[in-house]
C-alpha cells in the first residue's frame, strides 16, 4: 500500500505466476586428464548447461503502448494509465527466462615434490541469461531491478551479472629447506613453511540505466536503459573510482521510447587478491610443540572496487554527476597478524 498524507492508500499488487513448469537445468561436461609426472596431474574440461522456465521480475500493471511500428518499436504517450487503473505498480514473480553457460577449464595439481604442494586453475566462461533470478536480483548491486519491457523478455538477454570471462586461482605450500639440519641451525632454520593463495577474475557486468522512467511505461521499479551514441562504446571503461565509465557514450532516447542499449553491457572492475602466510613449527622436547604464524592478507594492498553508480541521467536530461562513481571496495586493505600456539 502507498499513498501521500491525507490520501487513500493505493494497493500495490504483488504476485507469483501460478501453474508454471518447474525451473529445469540440463548440464553436460567432458574432461581429459593427463599425468604429467608421478606427482603432477593436468586436466582440461568443458562444462556447459542450459536452463529454462527460470524466474524473473516483471510489472504486469504497466501502461499499454500507444502504438507499435511495423518493426516493433513501441511508443508511450504522456500520461497513459496503468492497465488496471484501480491499483498501482505491480511486482510479479514470473517464469519463462532462459540461461546458458559454457566454460573451458584448466587445472594443474602437484602433490608434495621436494617440499612443494601446488594447485592452479584457470576458467574461461560465458554466462548468458535473461534474468538474475527474480527475487534474488537485488542481491547484486549491478543487476537491473526489473525487465525493461514486460512484454518482450528477449530484450533482456545478455551477460549474467555473475559472469566473469576469466577466473584464475592458485595456491601452494612450500616447506623451506632446513628440516634436515641438526643442532642450533636446525632449531633456527628448520620447520619453516611458506604458503600463498591468489584469486583473480575479470569484472562482472552491470546495466547502465537512465535513472527515471523515460519510456513512460509506468513500471514502478525503473529499468529504462539509454541509447548508445552512434559509434559509441557499449563498455566505455575509464577506470578509477571517481568516474569508472564515460556516461557521454550514452544518450537519452526520445520521450516515450525504449533505449537501444542492451542489458549488462558494461564490464565492472576486476578482482585481484594475494594472501600469504609464514609458519614456523618447533618441537621442544618430545611433548611440546610451538607454532608461530605470520599472516598477510591482501599483501599488495590492492583496492578492489565495487559497483559504480549506473544511473546516467537526471530528470532534466543532464548527465548525473555521480554517474560512474564507486564509493566502496569489496575487500579490506592489507592486514598483517602474528600468532603463537603451544601444544602439549
């Protein structure tokens, strides 16, 4: 319910489509594994899937277009009523969206070899869908809150908001030389272990939005997208948190029309993080063990930026000052901690 002070509240309908098929996912994979040495294995794999009858959010109480041209362009005149004038904006959980995923994965594993244990993996993938899952769409900062055209779900087909073209992860543990030494040298130089975890991926897509209901279709949770400037770049990344992308690559469509920009065309900031630890294990007699740990999180102190402001325009038609601004990071700054554990 919603209404200004002194006015009757207006009902805002919410619903779930009934008698719908269950969301279904088909998955297939092929892998080839090769032993490189007696302690190392390399694997290459392909993984694919297709899902259908997935959920998505829509507003079934939007306005009806005034006209539709032969090529499908819709026009909404000013002041059109909603389909049901007695209630306000709708929020409907609908079924019928599709999603496709394809990936090529490389994996290398090495068991202990001269004190070194290691694993490295790389994934190239492409995640394409028409929705972020309906009620969970708001969990991703760059996801569109609604379908732009409730009667044309196909216009939403694009990269998924959790898509990352390239993903790299590695980890290793290395027992430093010195374990075989005796006496004072062994006590000082022996028992050291170095380990590291690296995680990196390219950025996830976000949707550039106009910032208000330019199409006049009366959808409550605005999802209007702008036009791409002729010859413009659909992902005009500038980098940096002050203005991550160039909003001037986008234009306002004429009032009453949808923009031609697709969903999730802008690639957001990537991620890179390296953690390391140095551990010293020392035996004191036969019953007492002392473990010293030095741990370094985000060793390079890299700022991994969050999602930029995606609304490009103010309602007066000017570019929004905050367009492209990033106000937060998704991981903490460098942290160093030391600890000692005694076991007996």
